[in-house]
């Protein structure tokens, strides 16, 4: 499942990158042919990039919700909860390195 999500994300990023490059080429051609000014071209590209970023953020949020739902049904904590737990554990270890020794003795 994780491999599938990873491939989906990489493919989405690849498609967005190629689309972005082709879009910039198109706008540059239109500027060179005097159909757009440079400022108009920049505004169009910026608007396009903003829209793409919003779509990527939306996709990421949807993936997060679906993954959390799948994890919850499987009895696994949500990704954000796991991340928070790991960050808290790392913070605790940095503040008190002896905790690491204490946990390793219990094994």
C-alpha cells in the first residue's frame, strides 16, 4: 500500500513538473510572438503555479484522510499521531539521554 501511494505521489509530481515546464514554454512563445506582455505572462504562470500548489495540497490532504481512515480500521494510530509520538520521544531523549539506556535494558 505504501509503495502504491509513493508511486502515485511521484507520478503526480512528475506530471505537474512536465505540465509546468510545457506551460512556461507556451507562455514564453506567446510573449515572443507579442501576444502577451512579459508581465501578463508572469501573472499567468504565477496563477497557474498557485492553482497547482492548491491542487497538490488538496491531494495530499485527501491522501492523509484516506490513510488515517485505513490505519484506524486496521487498529494503527493516525500518521500525525505517530509523528507526534516520535517527535515527543526524540525530544524526551534529547532532554534526558538516560531514558535511552533505561529502554534498552527492558529488552
